[in-house]
């Protein structure tokens, strides 16, 4: 493993802001004189706002697949994931050949295609053997409307870690659109979250409390960081957390 190279993998549901964050975070890094490589691994994206150092669409894109294999968009996305798995060796080699010290990886719109298909596991698995990788799970605040939803995001974050075997951070993107102070408090403190869950009733309450106990056992510190990919709010905190994670790997 290179002692100096780092990699950030941006994951999250469609529309959560992965592509925007990849672009804006790279710009923010460039102001710190960090020249990150930008990698697009979404074979179904029409256009991207950044100039990619590696773009999967050069070898796999859903329009060619739809034409060639007479598939609709959904079938083509799944076929693209299969092809990405088959070509994962070549993809990883081309990414690691980019002569930069940091890689920002923008992943497919539909997170499940990357996470629950072998392609993502193969590609990130190979990359993390060479560079210090961290996954960032992006969540749209529209989905964080109750304490239970926050628990769900934290569990999903754990699943990302379990599947990709990288450290993970969860970020609530689109902070600029947030109006509820309650949600910010709940994502900032497990104590406040636990109290809010005690206030609900039924099966969800007991199950959510048990889940929090497990989460606290595994990751004692809360990790949902509010950011805005469009305004840059929270980038400094995010960068600080990334450094903490990289230092914990004992490599920096
Ligand atoms: N207000 C606001 N909109 C955002 C933010 N990040 C992304 N968006 C918008 O959300 C939409 C989806 O973003 P995109 O980066 O394409 O999401 P992806 O599918 O996860 O790659 C676009 O219209 C973005 O302009 C943010 O921080 N604030
Ligand atoms: Mg995208």
C-alpha cells in the first residue's frame, strides 16, 4: 500500500449529490493545492460537471448496451454492472495508473447497483489494497424526516463498511435546504436521538433502540456530518474527519 495515496468513494441513493460533491470537493481541495484525480464510475450518467481523469463510460455505457443488447434502461444498468465486474481488473489498473495522490470516486446513481452487486465490491476491494480508502455515504435530508430514518442511515453506513471493508462516514448533504433544527440535533448526538426514539411508540421504538445499542457498540462516536455540496458548508469538518480516519489507519 502506498503510504501517501488516499481515496474517497462517494456513495448514496440517486440524487443525493454524489456527482455534485465529487466536483465541488475537488474544487475545494484544489484551493488547498491538492490535485485530486476525478473518477466517474457511473455508466448511466448523461453528463458530469467535472473533467474526469477516468470515465467508465469510455468502455461501458448504458446507451451502447441498450443498442447492442436490445435492453431497456433498467436492464442495461444491471448489464453494465456485470461488465464492470468482468472488467474490474482493467478498471482498477487504469485508475491506479493515474499519477495523483488522491482519488475521488463518483459511483453509480443507484447505490444498490454498486453496493449489492459484485462490481463495486471487486473494484473498491482492489483499490483499497493499494491506497487508503474511505467511503462517504451521502443522504438527502428529504429522507431524514424522523429519528427512525436516522437509525436507518446509520445502519446503512455500517452495511457499506461491512460490504466494502473501508472506514465510512455518513454525510447529510443539502444542508442549505434544511429547516428543521431538531434533525440537526438528532444527527449530532446519539443521546438526543435515543431520547427522541423513546418518545415514539410500538415496534419501531424497541427495534430502533436495540439498533442504536449495536451502533454505539461498534462506532461510539456519531458520524453523520451535515454538509452542502453546493455551498461548501461542512467541507472543512469533513476533511478533518477524513484525516482522522486516515490517521487511524496508522499510515499518515
Ligand atoms: N440545494 C442543494 N442541491 C444539491 C446539493 N448537492 C446536490 N444538489 C442537487 O441535487 C441534484 C442531484 O445531484 P447529483 O450530484 O446529480 O446526485 P447523484 O445522483 O447522487 O450524483 C442536482 O440537481 C444537484 O444540483 C446541495 O448541497 N444543495
Ligand atoms: Mg451522479
